[in-house]
C-alpha cells in the first residue's frame, strides 16, 4: 500500500486516503479531432515498466487532485505536484533524470 | 509407539493436565502442549487422510509448515476447518476432528483411490478425464470429487462467528519479524541506537530453535541468553514485544500486516480473538529462520515419518517421543542432533542412513561414539505402507533401490537440508540467489525490496539469510539490526562480535531422490506435496508432457498450491522438474511468494467491520419518523430509503399499490433528501456546466429549472437531474441519490485537472438540506393551508410559481426553497428546508395534509409513478453502455454548443449506428408483469447456436393506476416497430409476449403536472 505526499496538505498519506485516477498529462481531444486521435485519447494508455505519471485524488482528505511521478518497478516516488499543469515541472524532470539517467519526458522509458 | 517421556519438555507444565477431545475421544495433555504434541503423546499417529488418494497421514512437522495435521476445531459458532494441529495451543475442552475421511479416520472408503486408481489419477487428471462426455461431469465426476476430495467442511452459513476481531495501527522505525535468537539479537542491536523497535513472534514462546539445538551465546546456554535478552528488551521504552503475532505480509512502502492470535489458546478469556496489526515500518528485519525439507523416498508420507528437527522439537520442547525405534535419513549433519536427542531421551536409533558417500562430521562421530550404527552412502528405499511405520527398507543411495535390507522401526526422521524462509523478503519484490552448496534459494541483499525513496527497506537476519551455524546466525543478525537502524535514520554503530560455541559441520549434499535412480514404482510413492498429494512421478509426467515453466507445472500438478503454499515441497519439486528438463534449478526458477505467509482468519481481515458497523449508514432527517411509520427500508448507496410504508394487515405489495393510487388521486409525500445537491458557483460556472451537461445550462434564466443529462467523455449516460439557476454565477445541480459524491468527484476532476484555470467552485450540500416532494392533485392546497396557518408565505399559485421554476420564501413559517418539478407527472413541489428543520416541516405537511388524504410514499411507488410517465431512471434504463440517443433524449443534446463531455464520442461509428437498441414501452398481451431483465428473442441463431437477442427489459412494474403490467425496454429498431408483438422467454420456461408501445403510459400530454 503506497504512501504518497499530498502537495496540498503537505503530508504523507496512505493509499486508503487516495483515489487513483490513471495516467496523468493526457491531452484532451474533443469535437473536430480525428477518429484515431480521439480513440487514442479515450483508450490508449501507457503501461510503462519504469517511470510513470499518475493522477491521484486525496479523496478522504482535502479532495484535491495531484500527480505522482513514480517507478512502477521499484515503487520509488520521485515526487508529487498539483495537477494544474500540462507536463511535469522541471524539478521533477531533473530529479527523474538524475535517478534514471537517459530518461526523457514523453518517452516512458527508464 | 509414540509416548510421553517421563522427563523433558521445556514448554509443558506437568502440574497442569488438560483434557481435550479428538474425534470425540477424550485425551489428556499438558498446558504448554500443542494439539500435535498432545496427539503424539497419546500415540495418535494417524491424524488425517490425504486430499486425493485418502492415504493415511500423520504429523510431519512441528510448526506452521505442517502439511498433514489439519483439523476442524471447535463446534457450532466457533467451528473452524483446516487448522494446523502444530500451531494450535492446547487448552481444556479443545475439540478437534480429523478431516478428509469417510466414513471414519481408521476405515476410509476413499483409500481405494490410492490402491486401485492411483495410476488413473496422475498430474492433470482433472483436465484430462473430465472433458467428455459432458453429462458425466455433472452427474458422476463432480459429485464423486466433491465427496472424496477437498479439505475440511465449511462452517454452517447460518451460524455467525461468536468471536470479535479488531484492527490495530502501529508505526515504527524498525520492525523485526521473528523472535528467535536472530530476531532478538537484531532487535537488541537496533534498539541500542534509540530506534523504536517492534518485535513479532508467531509462537507463544521466544527463542525459536536455539534451545532445542543447543549451543552457547555470550557464555550462556541459549535458553538463558534468550531469557536475559527478553528481559533487557522488555525494560526498554523504545521496544515493543508481541508473541502469538505473525508477520503475515510485507507490502509497498513498509506496510506490513501482523496477525495476532489473542485468545485461540484461551477461548473463554474474552476480548477480540484475533488482531490484525497494520504496521508502517521504516525498515523491516525478517528473522524468519529456515524450514527443513523432507527427502523424497517411497512411503515418505506414512504416519511416523517426520522431519528430523521436528522430532527433536517434540522430544525437547514437549517431552514426547514419536517412536521407540527410529531410523534417521539425512544428507546433512543437523539430523545427527536428532539422533543424539532420541538417544538422550531413552529411545533407540536403529540406524542413521547418510546419503553422502563421505558421511558427516563431528556430530556424526559423536553419534557413532554412542554405539549407534551410522551408514554412509545409504538411503531409504521404501517405508512399508500402512497407518504407521512398521518396516523400513534400506538400500544404496547411488542405485535403483535394489539389494534392500529391511529393518523394523516405528518412526523415521528425515532431513533433506534447510531452506531459508524467504517469503516475507519476497512479498514486495526481494530477489533470490541459488546457493548450490546448501541447495537452497537465499535472499540477494543487493536486490532487496525498495521503498518510496528507492532504497532497500527489508533486511534478513540469521538463518533467514542463509547461514545455519549459531555463530554465523548471531553475527548476521547483529549486522542486520545495525543496518536497519542506520537505514531508519539512527547513528551507525560498530557491531561487536558475539561469542558462540559452534560445532563445525560437514557440507550437506543435495539429494533430490532417494535412492538416486529410483524406479517408477518408488517414484509413484515418493511424495513431494503432502497436502495436495503430488508425487515425484507427477512432476516428471508434467515435464514429459511439455510443462517447462515452473508456474505452469505448479498449476498442472497443483504442487505447492495447498494451504501450506509449498513450504515443504517447492524446492524438492523444482529440483525434480529441473532434473526432468535437464536444466539447472536457478534456470527453472521459483514460483511467486504471496502473502499471507500462513493463512489468517477472515474475521481478522474484516476486523470490527461487521453487523451494524459494517459500513456507515446515512439517514435522512426524517428517518426516525419513517421507522415509526412502517417503513420497509431499502439500501440506496449508503442511504436507507423507505421502499414503502406498510400499514397493519397489508403486504408490501399492497402498500406500494395504495401509495401509487393515493399519490395520483390525493396527496403523497416523498422524502427526497437523499437526492444529490451540488452548488456550482463562480464567474465560469455557466461555461463549466455547459461542458458537464449535454444541454445548455449557461442560458438558463435565474429562477428557472431545467432537466439535464450528463455523459462521460466516451458518451455514455452517467447521471441526470434538474438544474436550477440561483443567481448570476450560481447554479444548483440535482443528481441521483447514488450519484452525489460520484458526480461531485467527476466535476472536481475536470475542474482540477483539465480546466484548472476556470473560476468555479463546487460544493456538495446534499446533507445540509432536507427535501420533501409534495405530490398529487392536492399538493397546492396543503401548501396554501400551511401558509394560511402561518399568516402568509410564498405564493405557490400556478402564476407565481409556474412549472419548472423555483422560488425562495417561507412555507408554513419554514424558510424554504420550492421547485415546481415533477418526477411523477402530477402537480408537484419539491421543497428544500434546512436539514435541522426537516422533521418539523415533514410533520407540519403531514398534519395539514390529513384532510387532503396525505400518505407518505416510498421508492417503489416513486419508480412506478415515473415509469407510468415513461421517465427514465439512471441505473435502470442506463447501465454504462447506454447513450442519450438510445433513450430518445436527442432533444437534450445541444446542437448549439461546440463541445460538451460526450459530444465527440457520439459521432463514433458505433454510437451513430442505426441498429442500436432504443427505448420503447412494453405491454404484455395478457396484462401480466414482464420479468425484470428478460431478453427479447428474434429470428435466427448466433455463432454459438443461441437465439439472437433483439432487446431487453429495463424497468417493469405492476401499475395499480392502469391495472396491468407496464414495462420499458431497449429494442432493436424499437420506435419503428410500434404495435409489433415480441417474445421474452422467462427463466421459468414461460414465453412472455409483449406489444411495443409508446413508453408514456399515463397522461401522455403532460397536463396533470402543469396545473
């Protein structure tokens, strides 16, 4: 059972306090998008063995959504940050690159 | 013969005799006994029958790894099957029953499985035999298997467990699992740094095997060192010690479950029976010891054959001698300790057969010096079948089992080497290395389970790491304690050497078959997995049939799949598989170790959450009134809503019909407080709601209401409700009863993760308001009467408060908000008051309504009233695959809006498919009620030969107002097939015929709600 840092409460909270929201940083496609774009947006999710970005809601706490950057293999958590951004903040990217040399944003490797 | 010794037994109190029963016979034991040691003391060698062949089985081990001695414990509300006799502490009045036998333990009909059919019950038997012919499965095979196989009987479902259970939370720097000498040493070292330390020991006593195996630590006998260390640890404020508490599982980020058995040994003590410890540990030390492996020789399952160290345990710990003439078979030096123990207790060791050509070391010399015959390079060819050991045939290890020498014996002690208990290390990803010299998998400290910081959080201590000698164990444990404390943020410390006296042992040798080239007759009697009845020949057969992966072989043969999860069998099974595949053991690999280490009770998992406190209940402000007025409650989410208000002498069905008629004819009151109420407010609230709802909400006028639909991004209908515009930047959104929290979360998700720059707040005010639907032709009259009584109030006339509008004001002196909305088709006001005034308002309505024929109505009447009007219900007409178009709700899909959730999805080809099933009304030809969920069948059959389905019933009721059954359903091309009669086969064999009609059955023009 994971423990994640809620960036709003500034506390480490157990998974029982959280709701999982799946992959973070999806780009929404609405009316006018192609069938392929819309299909990918709806159904195609990354399933990386390694660095991943996930939405979590502190549902039994402050109710806010945040994003956790973590490694699906080692369960290492690189950091959490508010969900109001379209890509991870630079400090998270730097931290991941430091721990997983060669890793780059959007390649879901490492 | 197995007997109680006159002396010895460090754990029993001979002054306290206790009586217990086994299969109804009263037997005697002592306080401190386990059920297993007490049974052996009473010469009860036979304790059960095996799973598949019903072979007689006896006690093999002395701890949690025991595969055979599973019994049913207790009776009635305290009965529990499959309890291990070896981990059951004896108490006065204990009732145990053996399992897997019919008609009796001594005489079992199923044993013919073994004698006659063994060759027909090979690995994969179930897969092979029961495919054809099909009817045989149901009428012959299955009843036979259910009768003859399986473990203990499940408790009677009508009997509620008499005991209570609880959860307990604990946070610690260092958690030490295992209270043997290694665990105690690790705890001592860690605690010396000031770290908070919790030590769990699954047994009722501390110190593990050390007192049985002998040796000295820091100049003290093991037993004295343990007592001294326990005293030291007990005096430290930063240390918590818990016995009878097993470390059950290690999970992500230092989460560990402990399973404490508080009153299993004292059922009358009161308090919870089991306690589940939910522990967060910064570092975990697993000092879980090692488990001895059996040897694979023919008849290694005959009662009286047991693990060598376990035999020693019974002698030293409980003063029980499992046999008078003992044969010992080994491939390592440790088993010689058993020879010494048997001899010291006055038993006769008739032979030690050591499979190693060069035999043992100092311990072997010591045994020989006692005059005991020790033979090197020898093996057991076979133990004669029976209900106990009588004869043992010996042969050369390096042969096929010929040239046997038969000797008389009544017990066999076997040792195939030791495997570290790596389960807890492995649960959360710790990796293993194959140690060829010691023939076991040991934890690889470089590939430990990692925590949130990417750093290891589990360290093994003592023989759980691999080493077996006392000196190595103590050194490893001290280092582990220091490492864990440091990793938990305490200062590093130098670990002092711990003086021990150790006997040097000769190297063990791997022996996977005994004898090495045993023929098929012997291999068919050489058991690997006692509990699931898997033999050497089964694993070899699986390999021949192409099962190369250990995970597949496991499932095909069921090796290691029993309740002991292969604690004794896995390594031997892997070795046999590797041998059969001409591969190496590390290449074959292990199966996955999953928690719990040892089965834990369902009661402990449930904890306090049962009965009334199983889950929180939500009650409306008027709940007590409902309860006092005949409410038959139904659960709706966590709410309890009245299904109907039943009066004396009538059935629930009668009550529903009465409520339906009365609401149409006079006046009905519905407690609608459970309806979700979300306030959406802010400069961008209108824009936001336009995205949330399929129809336009931003242009709703202040004071007006609009029915809205919500779709998910993939277009499916997820909720509906009436939205009211409160002021310039405030809307109030009603959701379904079950949807309030879900829709609130849905809105928050979009607001926080997608449109986070929009200025909108959403607040759930469901519980702040009590809401009453005042429904029926007399609805206005009762409100006007209340206002008259109060000397004024809100004008509720048609002109002042038209249909689909709302007003704030006072009704009967209550501050209220009234909505002219209707889910019944009648003249209807939904009136919200402060939750604290809900009951008083309800009382006022009820009193004033008496002259107008008021009656409360429940959810079933609500459903029927809406179905008569053809209104859809989320969860009935929708199921997560239904889109608004299916329900003819195109009018609610805005064409003006560029975007809303679901809009893009509705243009996908499957969503726009003209063949989608669409909503229609259904009227049975004979007026009967269609079965709920029934499918309509059309012409032709599908690929599986089943009739094609063309629709299904979504809602079906008896309408008291119409005097007939009415239903709604989704039917292919339904709206174009009005008047057509289609067939719904019921599960009762009846074919129901129904005509496709308009779904609005009552007041088609909608005049009644608009008066």
